[in-house]
């Protein structure tokens, strides 16, 4: 797993990688759903947020590794 974590860190350390990760954060983690959001919308949003957080975790581990 350590090699994969280092690969994540390398991919996302580039200018393009930073831009892509920032975009993913804006459309998931930083996005706020309104009060009228359905249960399915909330579940979908939380799943996508978890996916982006997993990528960030892999990057952090790869930098420490």
C-alpha cells in the first residue's frame, strides 16, 4: 500500500494535480446542499465527500512515507 500512497502524492503534487484536487473539494466537501435535499442526494454527497477525503488521506500518507 505504501507504494500506492506515494503514487497518489506524486500525481497530486503537480500543478494540474492540485487544480484537480481543488475542483473535487469544491464540488464535494465544500458544497452545501439545501434544506430540500432528499435522502438519496445526501447519501450521494456524503459518499463523494468520503471518496475525496480518501484521496487526501492517501496523499498525506504518501508524503509521510
